[in-house]
């Protein structure tokens, strides 16, 4: 968070940055890719949230701080939260400090090879601004300035942009097309009925939300990564919900989806119980998927009941690809190994299973433009 990086104006916490560098190093040793996210919820700890430093927060409008006592997100509408967001979006001085914090973070942390990009601002809130004007007149210019400063210290990695927070429950974004290169679209998605404890009524609402996100990403000419998704995994029907979300992500070839939240304590969202036992949804989450595709993905799916994994891809005629297609192969679904069938003629392709790292590598036929592989557990 900005507060952790810059607890006092102009002074950056080197001990915190060193700790985060160590954490990213742990991830690197385990082949985990990292997106750095400047996180906030309800602006700042100074007014009951988290994110912005105390020095960047006005905290004397209401005493004691307001708390609406319902779902936590309602506290975005307290007087002090509204005021602080309004002030930030209009303050070049505060925004410059925020940009400087980002360039400091990237200079210290962004050079590790497993850092693939930067998520500029978690769930941007419009304050009192009209939402359609906010994304056009305030959020887009803010992003343009942050990206420009980031490119002075990192020219290559992906910069991820989030639409306004209201899109996280399925509403449309009004963010105009960004012109900068090497960007990713990283909206969040939560089914609001599940978040407030109502019964799950099926995938229709999520289908609409995912269709909207894929359309917006296409209009932006950016890959789609769902920056947050999930639900309370101690609720009834949570397994059905997780199953349907994963199927949507597969059907729409979503580039990535980051589940909230894996770090304990994460309450009901955590896929393990307090005693360390698994919650039922984990069997759906720990599933095979393509980590790398030597071409252009066309379709992939996993049927947990059979179980069976299918991947189809096409040759990328615009370049020469020599590396293999790599698939994550979890032991829980393939405990004794894997049986593989391929559309390629026998003898024209090969594969290698690495059980230590739970991966399967496939070198497809160079004389065929379309490939399909099917994986089933060895009996």
C-alpha cells in the first residue's frame, strides 16, 4: 500500500521494501509470477480503511469516524471517504507523490524476472463525481500520468489498469480507450448476491458480467485478467459458484484470474479451514490449465467428474515458436500419472511429465496447424 511505502511524505520505508523484495524472491524460487498492486480499500487507515498514508488524508471532518455498520463497502460513502477521494482526484500534488511512490517501488522491486507488471490503483472510487465523467475526465488522465512516470524506470513490463470500483459487481465501465502500449485490463468481479449472503441463483448474472469484461478488454485492445474474484467458501452453494466462475474463465479464454484471498486470515474466502483442512472448493480451484501455449489458444476445459482436460490451439503463423506447450497437472486429479491422446499423427509429437513440478510439456507436430490434446488420469 502507499502508506507502507511512504509513511511520511517523501520518506520511503526501505525496511518494508526490503521485506517485499524477500517475499517476491520466495515467489521466484517457486516459479510464481507476481503483479505488484498499490492496494487500498476505503482510502486510508486514518478513516477506517487502508491504503493512503495518514499525511495524505484529511481526518477531522467527523468525530468519531463514521461507520455505517453494514457491508464494509458502504463506508466508501462516509463523508471523510468521499472528501478524500474527491481531493485526491483533483490534487496534482497528491498524485505526484503517488506517482513517486510507484517509481520508488518499481526501482526497488520491479526488476525481478518474476514480476510481470503493475496494477496501478485498486478499485478506484469516484467520490462525488458522476461515474461516466469520472473515468473519462479524472481516472484516464491520472492513469496516463502514472504510466508516463513508470515508463521512465521500466519500459517493458505490463501496466494493468482497473476500471472504477462499481464495475466489480457487474456494472459497465466508461473508461475511454487508452493509447499507451503494453497495457492489461484488470477489472474485478464479484456476484453481489453471494457477497451479501443471499442464495446463489445460477451463472446468468456472472455470464453477463464476464461478457461485459471481455467486450471492454477487446475495445481497449488489452488482454483480460480478472484482478479479483471469489466468495465466502464457508457458504452453501459456494462450490457451485466457484465451478461456474471457473467454467466462464475457461470458456472465454481469460488470460488470468486472481482469487481473493489466499493469505490467512482471510475469513470465509480462504480455501482452507482454520484447522488446515481443505474446503470443498479447493478441488475445483486446483485444476489443470495451460501455463504456456506454443501458438494461439483456441479452447480449453476441465471436467472434474471424469476427470478430463482438453486443450486446442493453432499455430501462430506470424512467428516461429520452438518451446513446448506447458500444462499444470495437479496430483490430486492425476495421482498415478497421465494418459495423453493427441490429434497429431503418432511419432510427430512428444511429451514429458515433470511430477516434481506438476507440469506436462508437449512438443506438437511442426507440420500441422491445429492441435488438440486430451488428458486423463492413468488408472
